C-alpha cells in the first residue's frame, strides 16, 4: 500500500517545491534546520500520526468510492503539505550527510537562502504568485487543527488493515485477519462472510484459528475491493459518513442506525443470487 | 414498507421474506452481473435479472458475437433464466446492455472482486 501512496505524493512534492523558496532549504545543515523544525514540530507531530495511519489504511488507498471520499478525502488534502515538509527534511538530512564535502560550497547559498527559509511558513511567501487552492486549503486545515481539532475531522478514525491473504494449496485462499477486520467494522463475522462469499461467488468457512478459508484464488486487493463495498453498504452512515453504526434486524429487514447523527436506513439483504455450477458436469441443475 | 406495518410483530409470516425482498433497499429490478472463478485462470460471467420480456437467446447471441465467447441460457428454478458467458465479461456486458438500451446504467449491479 505504501508503495502505491508514494508515487502519488512524490510528484507533488517536486512540483510544489520547485516554484517556492523551499528548494534551497534542502542543502542546509542540521543545525539550521532545527530552528525551522521547532516551528513546524507541532504541526508535524499531529500530522505524522495522520500520515502513518494513512499508510496502514487499506480501504482508502486505491481510487474509489465512498469510504475514500469520507475517510481519505479530507485526509489527502491535509496530508499533502505536511508530508512535503517531512520529505524535505528527509532530503535535507540525507543530502547533508552524503554531501559532507560539498557542504562548504553550499554554505554560501545557504546564507542567502536562509533569510527566506526561516520565514517561509507558507510556500507562497516571498513571491508575487497567486496562492494555490491546495495551499490555502492546507493553511485553513492547519489553523483549524490548532484551534478546533474536532472540526478538522480529526475524530477517531476507523483504520482498516489491509487484508492478509495466504494460499492454501492451489485452490483455496486463506483470509488471515478476517476476524480483526470484522472487529474493526463492528460487524458479525457471519454477516461479513456472507457478503464476501456472495460477492466472490464461491464457498468458504472459518477454520480453527478463525481465519476465513475460501475456495478459489484471490488476491488481497480482491478482498479489499469487496470490503470497501461492504463498508459502504453496511457500515458507513450515508448522512455523516461515520462508521460508528449499528446494524440490526427488525421485521426481517436489516437497518443501519448511525450512532453519530442518529439517522437510519434500510440496507439490502445479502443475496448470493445465481450461482452457476462450476466443476463436475454430472451434477447439473 | 407499508406491507410491514400490517404485520403483527412476532407472528410468523411465511411471506415475510418475499415481502422483505420487495421492500428492502436495493430491490429495484437490478440486473446482477457476477463473476465466478473456475479452475485455473478461467472464469464465468452470469447475467441475472433481465426483464422477462426480452428474448434471452437473442441477447445471448449478440453477447456471444460481440465478446467472442461462448455462453448459454440457464433455467434456474427460482431466478428464472440466467445468461452464462465464458470468461470475465462483466465490463463488456454492462457496456453492451447500456449501449443497446436494454437496461439503464444505474440498474446494473456488478458483483465480484
Ligand atoms: Zn450519521
């Protein structure tokens, strides 16, 4: 997952770093960086957590639907700037270390650059250019996070680990952390299992270690896609996108009630629908 | 929903399951397009829920010709006629059905991984 995230981030970093004043910041020595760092530290601390989480968040990583927009939509934008900062510091460090010999040369540039660098809290500072939408958005979220963290959508986030999958023999797949994911979603394993099996169009069962064993070969991202749909359909509130919901059966209908905003909706029954006979020919319908 | 209001809670209603399916969310006349794994890399696509007025064999013929795959119409005791195609034709099927104006796009439900 992390690999997928990085290419996304990197080009942005480069883009944004080039026009701004941050570029000269790279070759600075550690001491000087420290000053800047202290200023940014608070931001970064909060942000570090967020970015860490993002990496482990399986369900938000690929392009997609609801959960993306709800969980990551805001996060991604917020993430950008802070990650930039991190990258620069990392770059700075490595460059400073690797180019120990060249440091002397750089020092001239540094001094010129330093004046700007220390002030450059925002990428547009020191230039006449217009603010970019993303930058302003980042600024707003920074302010919001400092003053009213709860408004920045920083509430408890549901983090779903990526599905771990093993192959059992050649024809079966073991979904190792199935139980964990059910717990994260606060859903009955039977319900999740019914959905997974119906969508995969296969059969399966829980083994002694509470892992889900399904017939057929499936990649982790197959499970991920289906779980994403499951979350959209059976976990997330349509109104406020909160995953803090309760699924209950009333009059043989399943209802999803949100614990955050109290809204309620009925959800579709899980139906396997038509399952074609696969395998031995003798037992045709 | 209104069906349910008349129900006496707790009393066993043999038709509840059927009623529930009509009134539950997502029970519009969806066309379900599913994929199933067979042995090896082979897979199979099923199309369930096309309107009964359509001539399934005609549609199948077009499918087969368009996607260059074989297929068949299966009679399911509960679900009626279902089209089966060789290979994962989900994208093709939904594209075809929409373009031919057989089903509206939002009424096609693609399942699978
Ligand atoms: Zn809600």
